[in-house]
C-alpha cells in the first residue's frame, strides 16, 4: 500500500511539478484554451504592447464537448415563434431576417458579444486609469436566458489595456476577433463529434459610450449635434417627442461613410468612421447590432434623474415629508428576498439624481408607493408621473411581452415625456429620454431588452478585480488575468457547464389540481409527464433545499431556475 502511494505521488509530481507541465496536463485532460498574446505595436513610450486573446474557435470547441451544451444548441435550432409574443432575442425581426440563421438543417451558433472598460484597482489617486482594462466577453444566444445569466457561462475573448486600445485603435486590437468571426461565418468549426458548426455575431452589447465607440458614432453626448445611433435627430429637436425622425439604416450608414472618405469633414450626421465589425457578412451595427442597455439608460439615467425631480417637488413645494423622513423610511423598510441585496441608497437633497446603482434605483421606484404612499396626494400630477414611470419600467423590463403591449408602450412613452414637459417645463429632456422613444421598435427587432442588458456581464468584472487584489501582480496584468480565467473555465468544463438538479430521497405526494396552470405546465415541460410525487428535499449546486409542504412548491418555482423543477 505504501509503495503504491509513493508511485502515485511520483507520477503526479512529475506531471504537475512545473507551471509548464501543469498547463500541458490541463490542456490535455481538461477543456483548457491557451490565451494568445497579440502584438499591437510600440506605444508613445517606445514599449511593446500586447493584448491577450482567447481564440473563439478553440473556446467554442471546448464548450461544445459538453453533451448538455450540445443538446442545448441543437434544441435552439427548432425554436418555435409564438405569434404575437416575444420572450427572447430569437423572437425579434432582426434574428428572423438574418440569412445565416434561416439556413435549415445547420447548427448555427449566435454570439452575443460584450465589451466594456473597467478598473481592476482603486480608481482614485495618481495611478488612475493606469490599470484600466478593456474586456470582451461572449455568450451564446442558443442558451436559454436563465443559462446565459450565469457568469460561468460567459467566456472571455480579449483583455487589453484601455490606453493601448485608444492608442492603436480598434482595428488593430480586434483584428484577431474579426478574422476568426469571418472564418466561423464561412467555414465554421469541426467539433470533436465530427459535426460542422458555423457561427456569427448577433449583437454587441455595452453602455452608450462603448457602443458608440464600436459603431463609429459620436462619443460626445452633451454637445454633439447628432447624439442618437438609431435615428438622425438633432439636439435642437430633442424636445419634440411626438415627431418622427429618419431612422438610421445600413444604406444611410454606407452613404455617410462614403462622404467621410470623399470630403474633408470629421463626421457626417454623427458618424466618424466605419465600424470594423461591418466587414462581417451577416452583421452590421445598424441592423440594429448595438442594442440599448436598460440598466444605464433607464435605471441610472431616466429613473435616477426624474425621481430626483419628483421627490424634490414633493419635499420643497408640497411639503409632504422631508429628506430625513424619506431616508429613514428607506432605511427602515422591511425588504424581502432579492430586494435585501439591492436596498436603495439614501437620497441626497443636493444631488441632481437619486444616486445608487441600477438595481437599487429599480427597487426604489418599485417600492416607492409602499414607502411613502400614505404621505402623498394620489391625484397630484407629479405623483401620477411616478406611477406612469413605474408602469413604463415594468413594460420595458418584462421578460415576455406581446405586440399589443409593445404598441401600448410606444404610446405610454410619448405621453409620459409630454406630461413631464408640461408639469416641469424648466427641466429639459436628456438624450436618454429620447432613447426611450426607440424602445418599442427595438423590442420588435431584438426581443425583450432585459435579455440584452449589461448588468450580468458587468458582474464578470468582479472576478478579475479579485484576482488582481489577491495576486498583487501588475507586471503583465492582462496575461496574468487571462491565464487565471482560462484555468477556472477548464475546471468548470471538466464537470459540466450546466449542472443538473439531483433528486433527493424524501418525496411528497404531488396533487396537480392544487396548483396553477403555470406551475403544472412547468412541471410537465421538465418531467414530460406529471409525476406522482415531488421531492421534499432538492440538492442544487451543493445546497439542500427543503419543501415542508406542498404549497411551498409554488413559491419555490418563482425564485429558482427552471432546472430546479426537475426534482
């Protein structure tokens, strides 16, 4: 026994003795994808600069080795569109008009790319922006929405210092991504099972600054004449909320690019250069390929700005309550479930916005009638604006929406903005107010906008920030972080990207007639037939959940993923 243990230890020590042998072992036995250093050139300080790129084809091959992932991609090919109901990006007209997606019989991977700049260290002090990175991630629209929201299913594509990105330009930094995307569009990849799979870009999500940078639009939202990437509205027309303006199309975008090349001008209707991603065969930034982010536009923009105006009116003009009373109620309110992690921040009387992050502002707007409803006059015009904004947000954030509701949303946005102008004429509209006018048409093209917002992608940044703070290595930040991330993904791929729920031993008799149609349909969808019993103990990702009564199953299904209904 001792001799066999020594032999095992010796064999393991030989393979894992050095960093090189460890990586060779991981690459051979796990789904490890080696990051590649892409030479960008020499910067202004005469230093060689590199970006870390994780090859897209290799990453796709690695994740498609998982049989559950492969089944998910195959299942997405037979997606049935429900007439008049939009529940995902595949229900939008932009998806249905893509020539590559319409090819029957082929497995097509739909890539959702995300790009953003983030700080990995304290952004204050003399080193501000010194270690600010540009990160590019992707996920597959073939996955169901609740699977796409898992951070582990978001793959890293590229890491680059923001200073290098601005110095060398996106044409140099994104050159490898573009070449691989073109290869995936034309020829695809061959999986380990022998299937040929093609892929293309569905959309590039990000905040307004990042999306305008990718699309070649103006990045000055405060003074630029043309500030919208969806239409050709001018700044002096911002108050005309009921007027329709020419929509940007692929043809008008190409005409503007030709004028830029032929004449000596800096921009044409807000377009400064042709996006490098327009070189792809099945993607263009005007399709629309740059969807809005409701987290930045709505919750950190319109909601934060408008709620501050309404609360100031309630306090300084109506004298219904004070800021201290409002903040006391916000702090002492009994938040439940997911609201406990997104409690609103106290409102400052000196700030022009209510502050807070997107989830906090959403929580405040949703619970404001309960927090201060007894202090206000329900017939007041300003309070009616609060209710109208709350209803508007619920429609925009709906995970499933009908075409009739989209038509109502278009009318509700116009009425809300016109009423706000009439009640508060001294408070001018901002560009993010104008973006709301495009939401109805964008939902028809892209599906529910909640499926494309950036909040889940931004959670991915926290992993890299923790790595830097733990290692304290700033010699080559991008390479260190890329290697650490790929080792983590290799560990995840060795088990399964989509862990399933395990059935526990204790079960309770299941009476289908006690539950609503929604719960019964969810159980049947996951179980094929309705079961005779339901587990009273469910193990999900190592956590044991206990259902002490049959009635708890209904509430349990509301707050868990669909996979948990398999128990």
